[in-house]
């Protein structure tokens, strides 16, 4: 027999079988260690909710915790700022938060929301008179004079949508917008949805290109709503 030809495993010496088994075991461990990274889940919904405020009250009948006065709520990469935040939790442990400001509050003092996009140096932030966060669906609804933006880093605005109600689906990077009288004004008497969307390109960005222009985003504007805000 020609010893230079490959032999089946059963025909190898004990030393060769042990070496081959060790190599295969090492490869399996390596692949097993890499697998979770390829299927990483969003972690925000599993992080604790931390809140700072001037005052706090607990309503046992409604199972609500109410925070008032310069409220700052954080949950992983999620940030909510408002004059008042009401927090509830369902029997499965999912948390829900509603942040509000008084009607007619100046634009620079509206309730604020921000969340980091998965695996990217990008954030989605927004302002409105009311912000509802649904921890079960990772869904944020901004109501009344709502604006949502996609940011490169924390400063460069890539996309912006303005409407009466804007929802942001954090799991699927998808948002919807609806028009309304609260966003009507000069040049927009009907209160129509307005959007500014940066062009998407594939491949490496050219020299001097706007930051992030080479990375396609999955955010897509729509004129229909998926789910209504909580009352």
C-alpha cells in the first residue's frame, strides 16, 4: 500500500487519531465562540431602568411610579428627558414609560428621546410633547410636534422627519409618521409630514463625503402608523 495516499480515520495510528480529534475540537470551540457575535440580540430592553427626578410618587392602585421635575430616564443606550415620566411594568417584567411636557412648551424644551442603533456609530433621537416607550416591542411613539432624526455619531444629522405622530421601531430600524394640525404653519397649512433624507451610497465614501454617507440605513419613512400612542 502507498503510505502517501490519504487513509480513513480507522486506518490511522492512535497518535494521528488523537491529533486529528484535538484539531477538530479546537475548531468547534472557535466556531462556537464566534457564533453568538453573529446573532447578538439588542440589550436595551434587558437593562435596568434608572431615573432621576425632583419628586417621585407611587400609585399602588394603578401600579404606576410617577416622576416629576427635570426627569432623566436611562435604560441601556435609551435616554428620555421630560417634565414628567410615568413608569409601569407588566406581569412579564416588561417596562413602559411615558414622558410628557405641558402643551405649548417651547420647541427647545420638548420631551427628548435617544437610542443607539445596533452595531453602528449612529443614534436615533427625537422630541415631542409626549414620548411613549414600549419595552416589550422596543417601540417609541412621539406625539404632538414630533421630530425624529438619524444621527452620525451624536452631532451630524443624516435624516430628519417631522410630523404630528412619529413612531420608531428599535428592533427593525423602521419608522412611520402621520400629519396633523399641530405641525401646520407658514408654507405647510395642512400640517403634512416633512422629511429630509440623505442619499445612500454603496462602497467606500469618496474623499470629502459627508460622514456616514457610505453606510446604507434601513430607516424608511411612511405616512401610515403601526400602532396608536397610549392614552
